[in-house]
């Protein structure tokens, strides 16, 4: 989870978002329709993963076009929170 910290000055009560020290990554293949040429909308799976703290970071594409993998990341401490 991204942490907020307080800063002093005229905006002393406004949290400033900081990046986590460590990330963990995972990949998954976008679901394909029967023809294997057209991808199905992965929104349901992405929402499930988002609820566990994962966010889409990048894609790995085929040379000729199309997406081979979706790359997700989350702060390492989010995985520890999930285990509790």
C-alpha cells in the first residue's frame, strides 16, 4: 500500500504519497476467445487482482502485435497484509 506522510509548512495537513521501497510482480495471459486470435476483455480478472492490491504496470507484446502477458505489481507489504 502506498503510504502517506505529513509534511510541514503551509500545507501541513495534506498527505504526500510516497512510493514503496519494494514491489512484487506477477504476469498473466489475457484470456483468448476460441479462435485464439481475439482477446476477451480481462476487466473481471483485473478487478479481482486490484482488490488484492495489484495494479497493471505494463504489457509484454508479441513481435507482430498483440499482447502476450499483462504485468502487474503491488507493494511487498500488500502481500504481507493479505496473508494476515
